[in-house]
C-alpha cells in the first residue's frame, strides 16, 4: 500500500432481505478510509453470524465467525493486505 491508498466502502450489504430482518442497526465508518474502519451492528436477537470481506475483484480477504452475536463492534485493519 502506498501512503496515498484509501478505501471507499460502497458495496456494504447484507446478503438478502430475509437476513436483514435480524438487524436493527448496521454502520461502517469512517467512509472513505485508509484501510482502518469499524463495523458496528446490533441484531434483534443473538445469532451465529459470519463477517466476510472481499476485495474489488471478489477475492475473499477476511472471514470471521461470530457465535451468538447480539452487539458487534469490530475494528478492521486492511493496510497490511
């Protein structure tokens, strides 16, 4: 990464409308960012979830399973990828 690299999170979504009924809040910030960002989410009830991040060509770069999640506050650092 050069010091001028930055990321814009413009394709943040839940896989389906059916799955989104479990979310009461979902935020990703800051946007744009330099590879460091925070995901905050609140689910309606505890759920086993999977957080997956993909690069611009569709390659999966992060997968993290979160069992029985209700509140999620996850910091990501992509500057070393």
